[in-house]
C-alpha cells in the first residue's frame, strides 16, 4: 500500500489527483498541506491547513507515515498572486523548496504538474515558462528514484476558469473535433488521473525512464484512453 502527499490539493488538477488517490484501494493514506482544507472526506485523508505557503516544505518532515510519492500541483496566475514576483515565489520557489524537503524526507517518486510549450522557441523567454523550466531542471538534478513531469496544454473543465474565454473555446472545440482538442487541451480530471496512473506505472516497474516527461498526448492516453482504477 502506498502513502502519498499532495501540495496544491485544493486547485483544479490537484483536487482531481486527491480524489483519484482517495478512491484507489492501492493507496493507504493521503497527506495534504494547503491554505484551506480540501473539500474531500475520507478516513485516508490527513489534511494540514497552513495559510503561509513558505511553511509548507518544513511540514513534510512531520508527516507520518512518510509518503513514498509526492505530487506538486501548485499553480497560480500573475493577477491572483499580485504580480510576477509573488507568482515566482509560489510557482517556482515554493515548488523547489518542497521538492528538496521531500527528497530529504526519503520520498522516492516526485510528480510535478508543469505546463506544455514552455521550451518552445518564443514562449521559453516568458516569465511563466522560465518558472516552469527552472523547476523542471532543478528537480531533475535532485536525484529522486523517479521524477515524473506532466506538461499539459490548456487545462479545461475547471470549476473556476483562469482564462474563461480561451477555456470555453477549447471546450467547444471538442464538439467539433475531439482529436484536434486532444492535441491542445485536456480536462483537469484527465490530467489528475494521468498523474496517478503514471505513478502507478512506476511502482509496477513500467516507467520508460528515471526522469519521465509526460507530454500532452500521453496525458490523454494515460488519463482517459488507457485509464483504469489504480
């Protein structure tokens, strides 16, 4: 039985990861640290409420039993954070701090929800891309037994949209061409399931590499086309 921990469990994708883990009979317990308690109820759930995100990493050592899999789905927007400097502290600094704390605590598998296209020729120079790439590159050097990086395209199916017009457009696109939508966007439920499915494949010895980057097409495959209860 696996014990897992999640940062970002109250956001769209993180909430789906949490729900998927709680529904799995292969997961013994799930630990969350978040600004507010997740809207889930399960005897498996140990939820820690901490409004100060700078304290989250330090709380990893207090988790018992220590998790073997750690998911980080933390993410915000520049507007919600109050500027690029604050967004950097959340999307970059806090993620790296949590990864280091998880490694020190003996976590074997680290799963990070990143973003697609961040290494593209033009997009790579934007502050958002630099944040995601910086996390990916730093975590890769930490030497986890297994690192999984998910790079979804546009995230759709959110309860609260971050980009309402774009998200509605890509949701509508699926009614015209599901295949075209799959190349660009994925529902948050699919992304959450793909993250859990990938970690399960690691436990089964089926990960393609120690540092596994799961791009948009594989997210759709793992989280929808080949999804099974894990």
